[in-house]
C-alpha cells in the first residue's frame, strides 16, 4: 500500500515554518510497513490543493494532508477534500458543541468563525482523537480506473486530514491513522526499531565497516539497517525488524545490535533516546564524581547541554565561559595570551578543576578564539580533560564555520570524556 503526505500552508513555501511534520509522518509510515514515495508542499490555494490531492490519489492508495484545518479564511483543506470527493459540506453540531466546550473550559468565549471547523464533507468521518479545536478527518474516496488513467489501482482510496499543530497531528496519527492504514493494507505483524548513536567516524566510514553485514542483510531482507547523519547528535544507525510478535521483533533487534557492537565497538555511545550528555552524567553519578568546565571555543554550549540533563546539579560543580581575557585572568589566573593552543587547553582544564574542587576539569579552546575570522587551519580545536592522574589534550579539526565548529566541539569533548570514563 502506498501513502503520500501533503503539507499545506503558504508559510511552508516561504520558509517561515520548517516542515518537520512530513518527516515525522514519513518515519511513522515506514515503521508501520506502509510505502511512501512522495511528499508534497502546497500553498493555501483551493485549486492547487485539489490538484495536489488528485495527483496523489492517481499514484497512491492513501493521502495524508497536514494543515489547513483551522477557523480562518485561508484554512481550506476541508473545502478541497470535499471538492475531490464531489460532495458538499455538512455542519456537525456535536463537533461544534465540543469546540465550544473547549473554549468555555478555558474561561473564554468561542468566536463564531470556529464553527467552520465543525464542517465535514458528506461521507467523511471525524477522527476520534481531538486534542485541539481542529477535528481530523477520515475521507473515503471511490476512484474508478479509467482506460486512459495513470492510476495504479481502483476502488476505495482514503484521504486523512490532520492539523498542522505537531502534538495534535501525532495524537491522531498514533491513535487512528496508522492502525487504519495497516488494516487497509493487510500489513501483518509488528515492526520495531532501535537506534544506535555513534561518534568518531564518518558516515562513509561506518558504511565501509558494516559493508559485509549490509550485503548479508540485503539478501536476508530482515532486519534492515539505515544511516542518518544528525549533526551534533552524532551518526545514527537504525536497526529495523519485522516479526509476527513484539517479542520476536525484539529478539531480532537484540541479536543484530550485538553484531553491530562487535563491529563498531567504542564508536557507539548511546541507544534510542539516550544522548551523549545523559551517558556522561550517568557515568559520573555511578562513580560519584563531579565535573567543572572552562569553555572558550564552545561558548557555554557544553555547560548548557549538561545542566539540562543534570537537573539537580549532582555532577556539574561549576563552569567558566572565558571568552574575555579579563575573566580568564581573574577567575582562572591565566594570561591574556594563554588561549587557542594545546598548552592553553591543558592549563584551563587543570585550573577549572582546582577552582571548583572537582574530580574532572574540561576545557575547549581553538584557532577561532585567537582569530574569529581565521581562514588557515580552520576548525583546529583543543579539548582538555584534567583528572587526578594528569591532563590529556585532544586536537580535533572540525568542519564548517565558527558556529559549526563551536557546536561540534561540544560532542567531541563529551565523547573524549566518555572514552576516558569507560
């Protein structure tokens, strides 16, 4: 079964809003065993929306429209779907009453134009989940297969309409749409996945390391591997397995993960929802150790990421963002010229550890700290780790401009610390 996604809204075309909804829906369709070969964006124009839906129905069995279900004049997805279905609208008083009750429960009076959201194409049904004022729609469409048609199949197809508000859309997708699609498609069994997060190797390098196993899986067909570059979150390897039961799928994934760990070893730093910082915090808690940080190259980003995870401040003793020579001199006792070098990184890590009486001191500094407009040796950055055993400095050459170097220095430093702790 094929399902297309159409994101509706002129603001998407203008770049005022990034379309993360389509990406999430596409991922969920893949995880549910539903093929999705096209994603489309279209502005708030009735004829163009109708055209986009008609085209999607000509080559797919189902369409998910996202957005355009609000109460304003440019929210015309309902009208477009009714035109595709060849039916008129009917106002659902029960939906209108439900919308009104939502407003009253918040102590507000409902504007009458919100009743537009209670208009439903005749023959369509309302999706049960309704976390906001915009009801989702499930709209059956009968498409005869004409002799000169490009359509791949005839019979009943379906249009699902969901709001553009992410949490409302996700609630409807998980609560109704994915299950309905699986039932229509006859997809049997369970699909599970696990994401292994890695750092320290390129995407092509990982693919090369895993090439033999990838070739084996291409023949087997189950499980499958996929790569995703996620910037400062690392490179992800997704294992996806299909089986008759959740227990069987989990067993397949567990077996495959063990093989991945044998091949990738120390490059794997986290699984699924874990992050580099959560791994670091947990390692330090188990050791009953504390941490202090002196940042220049990373501009406070290391501290921000760690404090977000270490909410009770059990691990992080203190931080110094030494972007000014005065701060480095007064707080850390360093000279103005002591920056951007291997020696500076070592001294900063040692001094910040002493300053906050911590078990471990970290530091970041690099070429951009000496010359923000540097062109030569771009990205040359030094990462310091001071412990009771001494100090280690790692030199990394990071890609991109100053902003990207700053961001990549964070995960590089935390990964270096992870390897020391492990």
